[in-house]
């Protein structure tokens, strides 16, 4: 019975992840007149939510290598979405912030997400507190298991 349950949940989780990956494969105009991929809007969103973040912090948030985060920021900077500046208390530390164009893209992304999030919120409102706690607890366990697996790989993600 346990194997059957695991197989069912594993298959459902895999379907969900595949659908999210599929949805993210479509570039979208977030209000700047330019198409942005998920790989481009995610760092814009992360920088917008974490003003003053550095490349290392961005890499951690996006679960990518520092090199990948740095390349992404370079491309976004060239396209006018992100700018770098020196930390006020440390000339060696480079921090990131959104340009006005980057803020427009983030606002467009937030607007798109609100539609998805409002549907999710309606579903969650129908859950009892116990059902929600159960779901949240088990998602946390899944995240922790994924973290352990990633750590066991012994290298940074590519």
C-alpha cells in the first residue's frame, strides 16, 4: 500500500513540475514591449523583491551557480533591466537593483501571477486549517528531501 501511495503522489508531483516547466517555456511581454523568458523574469523578480542583493545571494535564491547568475545579470543589464552599484559601506561589494524598465517588467509579472494566485487562494480558502497545515507540512518535507538530495550530489546545480 505504501509503494502504491508513493507512486501515485510521485506521479502527480512529476506532472505538476512538468506543467510548470511547460508554462514557463513561453516568453511573455511583461509591459516593456520585449519578450522575456522565465530565465529572464525570475532574476528580475528576485532582484525586485530583494533590493541590494548581490550575485551570490541571487544565485542562492534561483538555485543556480554564481557564474550562471552573473551571466544572467550581465544580459539583463545590457538590455536595461538591471543595474549594478557599489555597496555604500564596502567598495568591493557589487549590489543589484532594477532600472525603471526592470520595475515595469516586475510589475507586469506580478500582475500575471496575481491571476494564478487568486485561483490558488480560492482553493486554499475551501480547506480547513487542519487540511492546510497537513499540506504545508508535507510540502516542507518534500523541499527538505530535495535539499538533501541536492547536497548529496556534492556540487552546485548547473
